[in-house]
């Protein structure tokens, strides 16, 4: 589980875009790789829409160069799932 955590960096889409803008062309390629829709519900995402960039979320696996995009409702659902998993893991180790 801790291994998984290290590999997967979670970010607000805004921070992600910021971090890319600061960096090299390699990072800009990651920006190109942001999907144009929510991975879960396929709601359309506009990279040039500031409000959307501010409120949507991405997860980045830099090694695999995989960028996943979630709209706020799906992100909250995903968080619940992760929290649930964590709780179960804690129960096991306790
Ligand atoms: Zn969604």
C-alpha cells in the first residue's frame, strides 16, 4: 500500500498545470496527455477553462506517464473508496 502511495501523485488539476508550465518540454507532453473527459463518467473537460482546471483533479504516474482525470463528484467518490480501503487496512493491522 505504501509503495502504491509513493508512485501515485495526487494533484489538483490547477497545481498539476502549474507544475508543468514551470518545467521542461517533457512535462509539457504530460499536459498534452490530460484526458479531455472524466475517466469515470466521461463528463467533458476543457483544459483552457480556468474554473474547470481549478476544480477537477488529476492523478499522475510519472514513470508510466499516465494521467488520469476526474471531475469533482467522481473524485469525491474515489476518495471515499480510498478512505474505505485505508480504514480496512488499518483494521487488519490493528
Ligand atoms: Zn466524473
